[in-house]
């Protein structure tokens, strides 16, 4: 997977999200479907550093440096040597840095 292009990685993330979201909707009761964005049953995938790199556009090494220096808090989740990022954390990181365009 490390040799995949950014486009392929992003497509695999989207495929995984749509498949797991579809599976979650089929397994839940009708009352739970369509719940709010803060629902604990909402799907929030964990991305490895290469997937997070493809999603954000930053190199994996840059994300690693930010994690070790605490330059930006991407809220990494560490499992031994493995590092994962919640998709919601990466979206929050991007949303906090959006600047209005100057005209």
C-alpha cells in the first residue's frame, strides 16, 4: 500500500467509509438510523500515517515531526509503534486553519 498514489489511497479511504457506514446502518435498529453528528454510533475511521498524509496533503514525515514536537495537535492514537489519526481530528485540524479569502 505504501507504493499507492495519493488518489488511490483517498479512494480506498472513501470505499472503507462507505462500506462500514452501510454495514452500520443495516445492523442498527430503524430508530437509530439517521442520528445526530455527535452520536456515539457514528463511524469515525482511524487512518494510518500514509492515509492521513494523502488526506491532508502533508508528507508522512511532517506529520511525524508534528506529533513528536507537539507543533500541532492532530490527536494521534498510538498502539505500540503504530500511529493512527481519527478522520474527525484531521477534519477539525483543517477546519481550524481555514481562512476567508481576501478580495
